[in-house]
């Protein structure tokens, strides 16, 4: 459990939800950059039971009820799919929302914060840092299965909880604007990083161009597939549950695969200061490709398969753009824990982009050997 100090009165927040037993304690949990997550223990007739409580960051998610509408629909659909397939332990394979006393999926506290509650998935772990190729394989397989199960989500289209979330052109333009405005006088301290981005501008329109030409379809995607958003079963090693569903919305599968590579191929933390340690791990890439294709291989089209390698580079670049933009704007979006934190995070992403660039031929071979057609050459 985290040692951060609780900023909210979890006892009274927990009282909004329909939970049996007596509240015992709560503490901050996890390492996410956006929401506030707590685990809480209840005494249920002598046995402890854990729950997850989350405050939705309404500065980032401007319409929290739209987020919850998506989360409810997505979890209900996944549950139905799992039931149809005869899966066991369904409440460990899909998030379960705990209702409020009047049967709603979220409630508001006295300060206007939106809260939700999930059953705690026990005997499973999320890893900020991937440790084995088996974990990489399992995580990618879980995200592929997640996309596959949501392929027939009934209409209407899911809500866009953050418009243009992976619109890399908009992310690039936002960096250029932040750099020109330079409201915090920080641009001079990241001149090389800005230069790095400007040199790579042509990358940002590639997937958007394919989408505009109808070559890659919009599907239901997760959009935040970093590896600590999948729970790995402690006993079996299986990627048992995909979590953090706030950004599940219409998107491109390549955004998901790319973000898996950004986090799964990195040998260090996202904010490592010793850049000499930051080099992509080809064996992890191979495990991610194989895991993803094991569950998603039969529905991906040729253009999607052809751009698996490129997606790693693009999404890593895009998240780097976002960290750098936030640094220039005074750290308003991502939570930071030290001065220059967002600049450090950006540098790690850019080092990974370079590493992906250098390893492109080897990555392409991996995709080919895994049976996914002719990988696309350098854009
Ligand atoms: P954030 O948006 O802040 O990343 P997450 O939904 O990913 O929030 O939750 C943060 C962490 O809390 C996760 O990485 C995971 O370790 C833990 N967590 C979230 N939901 C559950 C759950 N239902 N059961 C157990 N742990 C969970
Ligand atoms: C944020 O919420 P969290 O920590 O899982 C961000 C992602 C970034 C990620 C970088 C809603 O994810 O887009 O890729 O940080 N989520 C949002 O670590 O912006
Ligand atoms: Mg998360």
C-alpha cells in the first residue's frame, strides 16, 4: 500500500455506496497520474473485504457522467461475453461497479468530486515495470481479448470522454503553441527536446491519414494500455483483468498496441533520470507482438498489422509530446512528484523513440516471424 497521505474523507465517501459491513480504514493506492485511487477495508461479519474508491479528475474528464456511462456499458458487455463463454471467476476478469444507495454508478461528495467504487480484485498485481516476457505476452493478450470482446458492443457509439485524445497532430500543435507562448519561461531548458520533436513532425499524420483513407477502422479501444492497467493473476500469471476504463472509447487499435510497446519495451521507470539505461528490449517487443496477435490476430486488417512497428514509435512520441507540453505549461495536467518531473518523463519517451527508430528492422522481422504480414517500412 502507498504511503501517500489521504486527502479525502474516505469514511464518509464510502458511506455513499451500498457496501455491507463496517468501514475499517482506507489509504491512497496505485501510481496513476490522473485520478485519486484509494483502497478501503470493510469488516464484513468478521472478515476483511477490500474495495477500490476513485475520484474522477474532472479537470481532465470534463464530463464524468459520460465516463461512467461508458464504463457501465463496457463492463456490462464484457460480463455478458464472459458469461457466454463459460469463464470462471468473472468478478476477477471484469471490473465490478459497486452501486450507490440509490442504485447509481457514481456519486458526488460535498466538494463536488465524482466518486465510484469497484470490487477489489484480489490475488492479482499490476506492474509499473514489466519483469518477464511472460508478463508482456499476457498483458498484450489481455488487451487484444478486451478489444475483441468489445468489437460487437451494441450502438450507440461510446462517448468521447476526452476529445482528440490520441489525435497526434493536435498533440504536436499543442506543443508548438506551448513552446511559442512559453508562459513559465521553461522553453530554454528543453531546447534539445523541442528540436527533437520538431524534426519528427511528419510522423504525426500517418495514422490519421490511414484513417481518413478508410484503411484503418475506428474500433472500441482502451486508449491507455500502459502495463499497470492490466492485472496479472498472482497464481497463474494470466492477464486476468483490464482496468482503468476511463478512456475506453472509439479509437484505433494501433494506439493500444503502441502504448503497450511504450511501457512494455522500456527497461526502466517512465521517469528514469539515467538515460543511458533507456533502450528498447526486443525480447519484450516480441512477447507483446505474439501476445497481442494471439487474441487480436484474427480481426486485425492488413494495414493494422503493417503498422504495429510504427505504432510503438508514434505513441511513445505522442506521450512524450504531452509530457513536454505539460512541463512547458507549468505541470497542470499530470501529477508530478519533483521539479522537472514531466521533462524527465518526456526525455525517457524520446530516448525510447530513438531506440525504436534504430531497431526498426529487427522489430519488423519479429512481426513477420510472428506471422503478421509485411510490416510497413519507415514512414
Ligand atoms: P489511474 O487512472 O490513476 O491510473 P487505475 O484505475 O489504473 O487509476 O487504478 C490505479 C491502480 O489501482 C491500478 O494500477 C491498480 O494497481 C489498482 N486498482 C485499480 N482498480 C483495482 C481493482 N478493482 N482491484 C484491485 N486493484 C485495482
Ligand atoms: C495517464 O491515468 P494514468 O496514469 O493511467 C494518461 C495517459 C498517459 C499516461 C502516461 C487520462 O494515465 O494518457 O499515457 O498517464 N491518462 C490520461 O503514463 O491522460
Ligand atoms: Mg492506471
